[in-house]
């Protein structure tokens, strides 16, 4: 068992502070002693099933105690965690399980209906390595709770080296071939330490995790808290009212929210700054945030607010609390020990203020699992090519412009949706906006917007277009508006512009 590992810290905390509260979830309160014991039980069961160091184990489940236990259990075996979204279905799920070479699968009780039709197409996963959580035993699946009654709670004692593979984190998979980012144990440990330092997470901290644990946002505070002996308040899924109640009841000090969640919370009639006085800092990331929303957050949340821009590929920037108003609109500077550049297509630095591709330094990142071609394209001499567009100001602060693939080219002119979204979001009736490109016979592409209006307010397309276009350059002007109740989103909260764009490109030879 390596010293620099998440499980090493878990073992030490269980030994020295067995009664310290580690987890609050679904009404359960679990100590470090109990959490570590149950992770050991599952690890020993997996080893008994033949799982050995380097073997892949898939975890398909919503947030819950068993999910967290399984994450640590797989690491304790020396196996490789493959966390997969429970929202994936059919061929997309089968493809990810197959691509990852998973030899075992732990799934939630409500997901067996999705797994059953796929079983014949998963020859790598033996029948006795299909595990199901929950109190009810499901025919054809090994009962998670029966395992808890059967195996030893002692540490299995598998030696883990810093550069051993710990996790394959899939950053996509809803379309096309899944893209699995390789994380080593050393990377996970450094990730937890850096975020503990950045957000001042300590032994007395209580963090709230309301995003899925299979996503980077879900472990951004979870791993640091469980590294230093803090408490994790884990939500099965985000609910604004429940989030407020948990913050008050559990005296939450740290929380992670995506921008959409902030918006929903602030709209609650019962929301009051006085009710969240325990909060010391809130981190936001996973999706671009408009300046209007940022201003509202800073006005309503009296704790410190930090914004993070990062990738599963292991690079990140932070806009720290002291810079929120001074550098409004920026996502800050590189995290401790990191480096960020903005470059042209030849990876040469562009001038300050000019737009280019964002790249970040991470020589330790190993690339994509079983995808050498994409690895070679993305990881170049230690630099990670993000595919995101941005610019650096005179002080070296990064500003996002958008995704390369989201950029609209109209009449040969580059249009960045983020610029238009920042303007339209300030309309008094607009709650949220997403701008995307649709086909145009003359110009190639033209901007269109999907808009969610504030509850109880009406607005015509003509009114919104007139208000917005008056504030934009001629080439940026919006051609039309779709009023929607919600946006298509990833589980992390990012708007899926490809789905907004798709209906308009049907029948065209190209789709961008």
C-alpha cells in the first residue's frame, strides 16, 4: 500500500480517528472506521472473485454510500476504477464497458434493467462478477449487502505504486468512441492535496457534494475532505431546497455548484443569505458562467466564491475570491505548479489579448486509454491541447471565449457565442441563454439563441432580438430565438450545444 494514495490516508484516519464522522448521505451517518471497514470488505470480495492489480472494475451507480465505498474498495484491490454515468443506456453503455476492458461491474439496484439486455454482449464480465447494491437481492447479481455479511473487514494489503493506474475517467461517450483519461494513483493523490490546499479543506471542514461522483466535480471536494479527515455530505442528486436544508442542518463549510445550480437556488422563495452562514467558500466550475450570474452570486452568497476552469485531462485554472470583482469574467490563473498558455494552430504563443487555443502543462498525464492517435493529438511534449478558445490579459489572467467546435464562422468572420451570451443574459427577462450556429445560404452560418425566461415573465422573439442586436456588432447579430423550458445538459451541467444545433443541420452536407 503506497504512502501517497487515497486509501493510505483512509486507513490512517480509521486507525487514529475511528469515530470521526466521514459521511452523511440519505440519512445515514458513517464514521471513518465504518467507511474504511466496508471498503475493505468489498475489496476482499473482489479479490476473492479474481480481481487482481490492474484489472478494470466498472461502477455504474448514482451517488450514495455504496458508490463511495466501492470507489475506495477498487483502489484497495490494486484494480482500476471505471466510473460510468448511470444515465448512459444501450449501446453507449455497452461500448464504454467493452472499451474499458472491465472484468467486473458494480451497479445500482435500479439499473439492472439497463444492464440485463447488454449482458450477452459483455463477454469480459463473468456472471459472478456482476454486483448490485441495495437491500433487495436481484436474481443474476451478487448482492452487495450479502457481501458485507460475508467477507473480512481487514485491509487486503495490496501494494500500490504511485504510477500504477488508478482510474479511467471517461470525459465523453454519449456519441462516438468513448474517451477515457488515464489517472494514476499519484495523480489522484496530488489532485486531492492541491484542492485541499486551494480551498482550505481541513479536519474540521464539512463539504457538500451534489454533483455525480463519476465526474471530476463530484470528487473535487470529496477526495480532499476524506484525505484530511473532514466530513462529506453527499447528495444522491441535486435538489435546491434539500441543498439549503443540508447546508443549515450539517453546518456545511465548503460546497461545489455548477452555474445552473446557483441560479435555481437563488430563485427559491425561501432562499436567504442568513441561512447559509456556515459556508466559508463555494467553488463553481463545469460550465461557463455569465458576468450577470456571477454578479448575482457575489451579491447573494456572503461566503467566498472561487471559479475553476479545468479538464479531466488534468489541467486547471482558478479565479480566487480576491479577484472575483477585479477580474470579472476571467477564470483566473493556473493552479499551483501549473502553467497555461494561449497559442495558434502551430502551438506558438499569441499576443496578450488575442484569441487562441488554451493549452496547459501536465507532463505526468498518461493520455487516453487504448487511443494512441487521440493521445498524440492532445498531449504534445507535456502540453495538453484543450480545444477551448481563450485569451490572456496584460496580467496573465485567462478569459474563456468558447469551444473551437462551437465557434461560428459567418461570412469568413469568427463569432464567439460567449460574447453574445454575455450580452443577452443581461436582458431583465432572461434567466439563461445558449448561442449556437445554424446554416445560412449566403454566410455559411448565423447565430441563433436558445433562451429560458424567468418564471412568470413573457417576452416575444422580436423584443429580445431588438434589445440584444442593438448592443452587438452587425456580424454578431442573432437571427432567431428558441424559447425553451430547459437546455439539454450533460450530468455535470454543461449545455449540449450539439443537440440544440442538430435539428437545424438536418439535410445539410455538413453540421458545423
